[in-house]
């Protein structure tokens, strides 16, 4: 058999350098081909539960622009009572964050509130689960008469986060 004119015959063995070189070049070039590019800003999944912000020892809905009430606390401080409703929340254990912010100054006027709590189940499958009478303590002198934003963020045990907020004037709780 006559060796190929491009074959190396040194040492008595026929090697096919051109074939090996071509195979090596292809093997190195293929991994460099770009694959599909990931979406740079993927949409976060839609939460599977809904949240409604209220106030009071029992749930009272708050409409946007309605007064948010502050009252004297049991030990001399001031607080606002926050209530929450959630639909399609399962399991009922959550992490709840609350904040009251002065809209004009942007300063937080409440103390930090981040607590692990479990909602109470509703009476039937269509009824919301509730957390009522959460005491959000204010820092310093409450900005009564000024516009504030009450914000609640609930994180479910599966990691989903839902936020609801209402803005309105801060007023002293009327006497019963």
C-alpha cells in the first residue's frame, strides 16, 4: 500500500496528521457556538395568594386616602393596630413586615416590625385567612395630621412575597 502523499511516514508508521488536525479543530470550535441566551430580566412568578391591608383590633378595610389611626399604647407609647386578610394562602405560616412612613419626609415613623406569624384560617374555603390587632409601635412623636403610608409585606413559607399599602392622614383614634 502506498502512503498518502500528505501522510507522515517517519518511523515506519503512517499517521494521518491532516485528519487528526481537522478533527481537533472541529472539536475545539463546536463548544464555542453560542447556545440560547437567557432572558436578562425574567418576570417573577405571579403570587398565588392575595393580601388586603386593614386596621383595628378586628379587620376594618382601609380605602386609599382614608385616615390611618394612632392610639395610646398600654405602656405610654403610641401605636397603630394593623389587620391583614389573605386569600389562597397555604400554608398559613408567614413572615410579616409592617412599616409606617411619613410621605412628605420619606422617613419611617414606626419601629421595625418583622415577625413570623400564622394567619387564622377563614370559616369556609372562600373566606380569607386573617391576622388582626398587630401592634405597630411608632417612634417618637407621631406625625398626626400629616400624610403617612402604611405598608405590609407578607412572605409565605414557599418564599412568595405580596405587598399592600395605603396612604392617608394620620389621626388620633376616636373614642368609642
